[in-house]
C-alpha cells in the first residue's frame, strides 16, 4: 500500500516526519484524529527493519489511541510517535547526553505541531525522557512525579483492569466480588504485579507466570500464588485469564485450548487476528476488549491537562466497570463479539463530537 492508501484505509489524518542531523533523530508522528480534542499518544523508541514498517506501526497505534480515548470518555483524540532507533543506541558511543540531545530535538518537533499532538511515554521511553522533552515543549505528559507529572501509569492501569474483571465476574460468572475467583496472570511486570496485588487483596486465588523466573517466584512468594512455566499459563484452568505480557497472545488455534470463562488483561492487541475474537465468542468465552479495560494509564496521564489530581484519576478509572458492563450487555443483546461492540461504541462517541461544556 502507498502511504496515502494506508492513511485512507485507517481514516486519517496527518503524518509528520521529523529529522535532526546532529542528534540522529528520525521520528514520525501520526495524528489520527483531533475531533474530540488534542491527540494523546506515547512515543515509542525501537528499531524498525524498514521505514514502511515504522509507518505501519505508528499509524495503527495512533488509530487505536483515538478509539481508546473516546471509549474512556476523554476529551482527546489519538496520536502516536515512533522514534527510529539511531545507530549505536545502547552502546557507550550513544551515552545519556546523546540520548537527551535526541529527545530535546524530538521535543522541538512535537512543539512545532502546536499542541495538536501531546506525547507521553511508551515502550522504549520513560519518565526521564519525558522530563527532557519537557525542556523543549509543554505538550508532553507523564513526566516524573517529582517534576509535577503523573509518574508511572501502571498502578492505575492495573486498577482499571481489576475493575473490569469485577464487572465481568458479576455479569458472566454471577459473582458479586472477587473472593475465591481463580485468575491466571500472564506476565508480572509493571502492570501484572500491581494487578496481582489488587486481586490478592480482593481475595482472588492466583496462578502467575513470567519469562523472568526470579521475578515470577518473588511475586508468587509475596502473594502466595501458584506459579507455572510461561508456556503453560494460557492453558491453566481458571475463571479469568489475564494476559499482561506482550500483545498477540490469543490466536485462533489457542482458543480451542483455553480453559477459562473470561479473558481480561492489560496487554495491548491481545487478539492476534479478528478470527481469534470470533472464536472466543463462539466458544462462549467473554473477551474484555483490551483498549477498554487497560485505559487507566491513559486516564491517569490525561489528568495532567487539568493539573494532576491522583484522586480524580482514580475515580475516573473506577468507571471502567461501567464501560465493561455496557459492552457485556450490548454484546449479549446484539450477539456480537465484545471487541466489535467496543469499536462501535467508540465510533458512536467520536461521531457525536466533543462534549459541550
Ligand atoms: P512490562 O514489560 O513491565 O511487563 C511485561 C512482563 O511480561 C515482563 O515481566 C516480561 O518478562 C513478561 N513476559 C514477556 N513475555 C512473556 C511470556 N511469554 N509469558 C509470561 N511472561 C512474559 O510491561 P507492562 O508495562 O507491565 O505492560 C504489560 C502489557 O500491558 C503490555 O502489553 C503493555 O502494552 C500493556 N499496557 C501497559 C500499560 C501501562 O500502564 N504500563 C498501559 C496499557 C497497556
């Protein structure tokens, strides 16, 4: 597909390219939609085999941000940035000063977009990079807490996932709380660990896994959880399977082997293909759409617009319960997989336009 064909297939939008000779910056900002407000989306730093791959990644990710922000009832559109990993990144020749220079140049690039795109952290970037970007533009969120930012988003992402699980446990399993519910958590990294703690506190029984053996054992000991090897976690017999590792965990072939009633976790893009979603629906397994249930981190960072207030961010994140409940009801009524219902709901919110104040 040509670039314009890609943009038109995703309902775009703008694509901006920025380079800086001195620092080696090569960045692409995709602005999918600003219909509901300034577009928010993280800056991803990674190596790409080709420029076409970078364009495909950034355009798809930005589109997903539009849907995620809309469904979370945020006055924001969707955008995303990728920074193509410069030669030498991670080696002594590309030290902290060189990294900072690149992020300052990126900050100037973002500033030139005049606030229609507001950046934040994503894979490969962190709060300290946001602090550097902040030196060049005010259109950045997620700086460190000691810099007045909202800091690490994963606790609120986990809170939202826990609320989503509560809603679905109620609607699908007829449970009024999480006591005794068996949850299998794939990946106990930033979000998975917070989620496991939330679930443990609520009385759930846990089975966990992680490719990092020391990490999974430490969390299992802390929470009294059962632990299994990474290749076994997805097939554990449980009430809820919570993918919190990488995307694409759910394939059509895997669905046949699942022994759960519900899939509800934090990972982005859990369904490898649309057919995997259809297979889950046909098998009677409820899939909590990833961008609906994992919106807590975005809600948290978006709070910085109004002056960050942790309690307000928590309160808005708790509402993920209602979103999941509505998705469940519509999915049942319309006999349509939940991820398609989530898309419909987001599209309805976007079509209705900005909320009048
Ligand atoms: P992370 O890198 O801190 O944690 C991921 C964990 O999964 C790591 O501990 C890793 O060792 C483990 N892992 C990787 N492959 C595995 C496998 N095959 N089996 C078991 N464990 C495996 O990342 P994170 O910030 O916790 O994010 C987790 C997921 O949630 C990602 O998909 C991310 O995109 C998504 N997400 C995160 C946030 C957030 O606030 N951090 C917000 C929205 C969505």
